[in-house]
C-alpha cells in the first residue's frame, strides 16, 4: 500500500507546511522527510510517527522528535490514501495547543469546500 502526501495551499496560494519547513534546520527537515516516507510506505504506521488527535474533526499529526525538540505537522485524510498536510509547529507544551487544532480544522474545511466547488 502506498499513500500519497500533499501540502495544503490557501486560497491565496501560500503553503503553510512549506513555510514551516523553511524555518527548520536541515537535519530536522531530513528527519521529517524520513518520517513522511515511512508514513507513505508502511501499512501500519506506529503512533510514534503518525497519530489521530482525539476530540478533533479527524485531524492527525505527523510526529517527529529530535533530542528534546518535538515537531508536529497537522494533517487530514482525503479518501483512503491521500494525506493533506496543513501546517507545522515546534511543540513546547505537553498538550497540543487548541488554536493549532482549530487552524488545522479550518484548513480542512476550506480544502473540502474548494474541492467540492472545483476551485
């Protein structure tokens, strides 16, 4: 089974995931790339790397840890094998900030609304 991964783009054409990746050290980007490859190619992905967030509108997070730093990239599914990455954060607290989950949910709603309207 092979999944596809795409980056969400806003209606104005900006890409929050790309913008996030551009702020990171090359070693972090390489680990994120490795994690995304694992998600694309592994049938059952360990929760260490990819996990559904509870009490959300079906938002998932790509999870990357390098030493004491924790990186999260929010995502959602479009059909069975397409994952849309919305945006990323450097996680500083135990709980995932609600405003980041809300942002991912709003990107998801925007994505499906525009897909339905063909734009």
